[in-house]
């Protein structure tokens, strides 16, 4: 979430993060977003009779922001089919593995136990099937001798900060096309990122970037949007909503809501 918001604020990404929502008041992403003037809100999953009622409350907050996209990052809650269908084609998640490998939790431990030599992250369209859905982009890192889940997680986080802002830009510019289970991005033929390496995808994203209009941050009550994990979401519509979950080893575990500004 922080990488996406920074890209909007400092790198001319043609979108605006219109809110950050978390389901835990202590999610670190909330304080960070508030310090940058981004509206925030907590929609606690506690106090709801079931998962569907929580998702309904979360959707109400997101819809109030009218985002074009809802971006999930570190939001660890499983979403109901009704929620996912409500945002069909607009709900995006980043998962810390090279899907379809290692869905679910403890992905870095899974990678080490499997003995793979490369690991990474996947930004994909959310569908009712957990950790599936059309792949928009992936980032890869090497698995090194002596790695632990924590050291591997830190390395993957670096490439996540390259992949997600690039995808947010493609979405805001209307370049992402979804055809069944396949995704294409206008002007990009290789949607693979390597930590610390400017890939074709990254160079293309920079090449087509257009400065976003100056948008004053509303001094209104904090509002944010949406889910995917256990934290806050970010929305992009030109606007994006992000959220994050309060996960100690993932300092940036938030999702946001984005809105396009072009």
C-alpha cells in the first residue's frame, strides 16, 4: 500500500488513493496513510454475526468512495463469493508466491521446504477461488543458501514494491484487458519483474507515465476501502482503496482504494 501511495504522490502515477481501510485498528498502514493525508477507516471483523455481514459492512465503506479498483495487500481474511462478485474485474490482490505455486499461508516456508531456486510474488485479479484468478504480473527473486522464511520474505518484499505500483499504473491508464483467465497489458509484452532490475515492464510503465493532475486531499472524515487480507484496503479509480493487515513480519500489509485522475 505504501509503495502505491508513494507512486501516486511522488512519481506521477495517474491515480489517487482515496482511502485506506483496515479491520484492525493497530494496523501500521493506517497511521502511515493518515500522516500523508489519506483518509482511513477501521471496519472490525469482530462484532459481526458471520463473514457475509462483515463483507457487507466493508463493501458499504468501499462503495462510498466510488473507487475504480480495490487493491488488496496484506489483507488476510477470506472474502465471500458475493463480495468478490460485487467487485468482479476490479478487485486486485498481491500474493507472496509465484502462483499457482504455494497458495495459502506460510508461502516462504513452503518455498524453502519445496527446494525451489526462485520465489516471488504475483499480482492477480481476485476470483472466488482462493489465490487464483488471472495473473497480471509477477516478480521473482533467487532463493539463497541459508535463507529463512524471514530473509526470503524481505527479499520478496523488495520486488513487491516494484510490481504493485506498476500494475496500479497500468490499471489507472486503462491498459489492462482481462479475457477469461488471461490478461494482456497494452504496450507491455513481458510482465515479469526482478528485484533491483528495471524490467521491460517497468521501463514501459515509466515511458507512458503522465503527470497526475494536482488533487487536493480532502480534509473530510477518514474513509477507506476494502479487503482481502486482514487489514486495510486501498481503492483506485483513477482512485484506489487499499487495506492492510497487522502482520508483524510484513510492515507494509495494507490494501488501498484507487481512483483514476485522468
